[in-house]
C-alpha cells in the first residue's frame, strides 16, 4: 500500500537495506559441481526479495518479504520498474541455475540503473561493483608467482 506521506528517508533506507544481494552470477559456475542446488536456490529467492525491496523503496511502497503474496499485483503498482519484472522474476525459478544467474545479474543491472536515475542520493556502487564480477579459479601459489 502506498501513502502520500511515505517518507523519502524510508524509501532510501529500504533501497540501501535491500542492496545486500549475493552475486550468484559470480559463483554459480564454481558451485555447480559442489551439489549446492538448495543453497543456490535460496540465494535466488533472497535476491528476488531484495530486488522487490529495492523497487518498493524506489516506488515508495510498503513491503515485507514475510508471507509475500500477489507479486504481480504488487509490481503492477510500481511506476519505476524494469519491463516485465514479475515474469522475469518468476522465470528465475523455472530456469537452470546458470541461466537464472545471468538473468538475475541483468535484473540487478536494470534496478541499479533505475535507482541511480530516480534516487541519486543513494550510493549503489557496492551493488553496481558486483555486476560483471566472477569468482576466479584457484591457482597453486607457485603458478601465481611464476615459478
């Protein structure tokens, strides 16, 4: 529900709070052989909730992930939102992990751009800096030193 007296500070605080998204796109490749399906699924769920929280703050909507229902209706209330957001969020959970991770990264990129455009007083660089990040393969110390 939106109120005409929704405080700007609350919207900004929500965006800042929900920016804590684990960059699944950067670790999923290394996690595949480790049989981490449940953990990766949990990270996707948490990331989806966090994106909704960021967008709620940006759109000055009250939001809680507790027993969250009616996602399409909630997103339909937003004027500042990536295109087809509800459908794209749902598709994260009907795709293989690699595809979902790539799709999530793109959604994060778009939401960060919207925050930068519509709420520039919020520093989104901690999240923006995760976009494009990939965990590097481990190398023996001797090969790193050139021995």
